[in-house]
């Protein structure tokens, strides 16, 4: 029996096979990627809407009038809105008016209070200090007794000098009587001339001795007066440097007291050498000087310019000057540091503006002048004398013109501006709506259409509500949330197999 060849197994039908695994995985990736992109886009849009609710409300309110205008055939109104928004927005600025006033010119310097006189009182004679008659910090006048030294030894010396003077006077008187007798005898030729001459010489010797005796008596009386230590000047006494019972003398370093004259008192300060000629010319005129404290907030005293030094300090390039103050309130203290403000001169009828109005550019100083049409013009000016708040305009500006003081860093020549008191349409920015409702562009109507059954909505029946009412705000918020939800659902792409 003949063997049959083996029959191969039947091939599978291609139509019966399922889809290719590679094709299925590629389609799944495409669908998954589109879904992921849709989710990311929706989440991002929702986040932006939640973080910018005001912008969304304004955009929604802007779309509503356009839709109403297009439905009514008012396409021209939308075109007008685009033209108004195409211009550059106006800048809100601050304005000041150029004024005419007098500007005082001051010279500021740092000064030191120096007394006109400072005296360290020392005794003129040596002795035991018996009394101290002043109190520390007391104001004394010239001639007041400050202390006393034991005067007994000086009284004895004065008595001795007086006795010597009296003895010399008696001897001189006896010698003069004898001389007169000798001259009478000489006329009678009863005595030799030699005796007369000798007596005359004796009289002259006694006269000289009397002069010495009188001088000794005066010195003793003067020393007795020195036992009373008096104030040589008027002023304030410092702290006491010696106590009662100590032996004091002219050689003591500390002395008995230190007196400082505080009224009037001087302030010395340095001025630049460039200002010295002008101060020298005005030295005879009245120039007011103010002394301020360290923080320049409190006025200590007001005085006058006194004098100027005759040479320039080569190390600092300054000249020493002095001002004098009455110091009636005793606000100035010796060796105190003060800020000096010297009124040098006054500029009459100067054109001034606030300091913030003048700006410096590549071509120099300039200001922005406000025109009547709410535009600005850049005008170069020449700066003059400046104070803390205002500056003089020497050339380039007239009295009464308005200049920009705030917001000038955002301006150019010809820029349009608005003022804080202007309305919404000032400066060409306002766009007037052509609709008949008269509502603001961003306003969302609470109920703009009647109910389906013809009934009046509750909001209309209740009358117009105030925009700030809590119920109105909650309704607008709910409406915005519903619109955002619908927009997110409509923007999400639909996955198709």
C-alpha cells in the first residue's frame, strides 16, 4: 500500500486575526496625549480665571455689549471702540504752578561756641584761705567777692609801713625848720655857707625817705586788699577747686575759681575761601546768623555776623569767621558744637518751582510744562539758587505756568496726561458707549431678559438694587463661576477613536 504524503496544517484566515498590537498601542498613545493636553489646558485656564477674576469680569462685560450691538446691527460701535483703545494711555501726574517769591541765600557751617573771656582767678598774695563766698555754677558780676584770705599779717605790715612813713615825715619837717634857721643866719653872716648846704642836702634825703615810706605803706595796703579775692569779669563760676583752710598763693595752678563769660558769647566757624570776598563786602551790613542744635531741628539763638579773619587756612582752604549772640536764654554753652546758618543775601522776585519738577537729562536741566490740551512740552531751563523744597528757575519758565512734579519719569515731549481731579474721559482716554442702556462697559446686568412665562423677574419687581448689596455680589459671583465652568467644558477637546 502506497503511503500518502503528510498534509500540511491549514493556514489561518487573515480576516479572522485581531488588530495588530503595534497599531493598538499607537492609537492609545495618541488618544492619551490628546486627553492629557486637554486636561492641562483646562486646568491652566481655570487657574488663570481664578487668579484674575477682575480681568475676566471686564472681558465678559466687554463681550456682552459687542454681542448686543452686532445683534442690533450696530457694528460701527465696535469699530469706534477699537480706535479709542489704539491710542497710548494717558499718565496721571502731579502739577505745580511756577511762583514769584523772594529766596534767602544761606551759608551753612559747623561752628564752636567760644566765650568772650575765660579767667582763672588766682590769689595775689599767699595766705590761709579763710572764706569761700561763691557757689558752684553761680552767676557773678564784676567786683563780687569770691573768697577771703586771713588778713591779719597784712594788717600788721600796713601798720608798720604807716609808722615808718610818719617818722620820716617828722624828720623831714625838723630838717626843713633847721634849714630855714640856717638861711636866716647866713643872711646875717653868722654861719658858714657850708652848713647851710649840708642842711639842704639832709632835707632832700628825708624827702626821698618819705616817698619810700609812702610807697611801702601803699604796697601794704594793696596786699591787705588782695586778701579779698574778687571777680575780674562777670560770668558763670565753674566747679570749686580749693577748700577753706588751704594755703593759697599766686603760684597755684588751679586757682580759686574759673569764670566764663557766657553773655554775650561768640561762635567761631569756617567758611569757604570763595565766599570770603562777599562776606568781606557785607561785613558792615547786618547779616543774621542762626545757631541750630546738632540735629538742625531746634533754634538755639539768633545773632549777628561779627568779623572775618585776615588770612586763609592753607590746610583746609577756609577762613575763620565769628558771630556774636546775646545768649539771653543761656542755650549756648562754651565749647559746644552747633550748626551755623548765615543769611548772606536775598534774591528778590525769583521764579521758583518745587525741586521735584526740575529733571536732569543728557542736554541739561529741563521741566515738563502742562498745556491746556492736557499734553506736556519738554522745556530746557537754567537752575538757580536752591532751597530744601524749591529751586529758582533763572531762565526758561514764566510765572503762572504749570509744571509736572510727579510721574515725569514716564513722560516724553508731547505725551498726554491726566490730573488726579479729572473725570474718566479726561486726556482722550474715555470711550462713550453708543448703546441706549447707559451702563458702564464692564457692568453685567442682573436680569436683562424677561422670564419665559412672561412674569416679571424678582429683581425687576423689587426695584433697582444697590451695586454694593451682598445679594447682588453673590449673584454676580455665581454667574461668573457658571460661565467659567461652561467655557472650560467647551474648550476641552473630544477624543475620537
